[in-house]
C-alpha cells in the first residue's frame, strides 16, 4: 500500500468510529428514540434508517477531512 492509501484508510476509520459514537448517542438507526434530548426522529422503514446512517457517515467524513485551522 502506498502512503496515500494508508492516510485515506485512516481517515475512513476515524469517520467510521465517529459515526458509531454519534449514532449510538443520538440513537440513529434504532427503532426507539433516545431520552437524552439529542435523538433524531427515527424512521420506521429500514431503508430510511440506512439513508440516515449513510448521510451521517458522509458528514463524519467531511468533519474528519476538514483542514485544521
């Protein structure tokens, strides 16, 4: 693997870890809403839940890949 592939993979891994954390805290992709007040409206259809998770992953990638100021 080249160094560029290692960096890209690391970014993807970090974004995935962030996704797991945020999804678990906000109860994204679960059938019940969380009682923390941070939960998002959950969808009853699995397709909608998958879409929510994919959108969240894309947002996590944007955050992880954003330049540090």
